[in-house]
C-alpha cells in the first residue's frame, strides 16, 4: 500500500490538466461575439429599456456585484463581480438598448482582470444573469 502513495500527486496533476483543458483559454466573454460560447447571445426582452434597466440593476445587486457606475439614459451598468474562489475581481458591463420592433436588447460583457483563462467563470456569470433577468421580466 505504501508504494501507491506516489499515485496521489500524479492523479491530482492529471486531474488538473484534464479540468483546465475543458475550458477555452479566454478571459473575456461578450454576448454574440465570443465564438467559444456560441450559445451566449444578446437577450431580447419585450419590456421597454427603462424597465429592463431597473430589473438588470436589481439582478446585479442581488448577485452581490459592486455597482461602479450606472447611466439610465444610456442603458449602461458597470459592475465588479468578485469570484468566490481566490476573490478575483472581474469587470461586468451591461448595455440595454431599444430593440428594432419594440422591447429591449441586453448585451453583457464579463472580463477577468487577471490570467489568460477564467475556467468558464465569465460564461457562467452571463448565463446566470440572463436566466435571472428573464425570470424577473416574466
């Protein structure tokens, strides 16, 4: 049994390599502009931009993001999201614009300040935000 202890560190290293290899080497995700995440697209909602702006601000605050700047007239929210693991600070920008046929279009960018890969954190953050915003709008 003692001879097999050397397998533990090897298994940990191989596991880490496997996990890290599953995510693209990016740290900046923008709806509709990140080929590595084709499912992350701008959100189209029926509500007018003013109502969507207030709902987006509520979702961001409920997520625990630090709101850095808001501009309701331009439909722009700037925030900082802090990761639970290692407390990395990531920048989040939300832009709400009128849609062509009425309603609103919501674009989100989540960008890590440190590192070359976010291990999928920015994509998860955007998906979670979109899901919560949609629930708030229905």
